[in-house]
């Protein structure tokens, strides 16, 4: 009896279970292939964002990766790598990489020493930050890939904000 009670407590405090609650409340599509990993599809103003969250218990760390699933060819585009370097110098947390499927990917992680007391709000903030950073990145990626701009030109639009109304 004691071990099943402990398992119940652990399942309620498991970081991926808590994330699942957030995902369900947002009506997002998700898949959980293993206990410590979840894939989420988040609709954004540009395209659907794929988010992978992994709980690495042996490292006491949650890792999050997000990318827009678009068919893009980066094989000969040196400007993308220059752009990622420029972006990474401007953001505070996390960084952008080209993932194993050749997609520009935002990657971040957080160390959780006491996962049984992890805060729901902390996970929500981690998820929101990945979404926001990915959305900020997408337009300048388009400028380089489809607009033919140089990385130095595209980065000028990274923090571009409009004021007022036309």
C-alpha cells in the first residue's frame, strides 16, 4: 500500500504531468511517447510551433525545445548560422540551434532540485518563454530564407516594435 501511495504522490508532482494540465487547459494537441517526454503543437500567428519538453530526472533538469515545422533548406545558407549567432547574443535565456532535422530551434533548460515541489507557474512561464522567443525569431528567419537578406540586415528587425497607428 505504501509504495502505491508514493507513486500517486510522484505522479502528481511529475513535471510532465503538470505540463500536461497546462496543455489540456489550452486545448493544444500533444503526444506523450514516454513518461518523461511530451510533444506539443501550439498554434501561433505564423505557423504551428512544435515544442518538445523532456524531464531528465538524473540531471534534475527540464529541457525544452521549440521549432516551427516548415520545409526549409538550410544546407547551403551560411546566413542562417550568422543570424543564429547574432540572435543568441541578444537573448537572455536559452539559445537557438539548428536541430538534427535541420530546423532552427529554441533550446532552454532549467534545473529543478526539488521536483516534488515544482511550481505550476514556473513550468507555465518556461513554456510561454519558449513560445515567445520562437515567435520573435520567425520573421527574421523568413527575411533570410525567403527574402534573401543578409543576417546583419535581418537582425535589425529582431526587436522592431511599431508605435501608434497608421
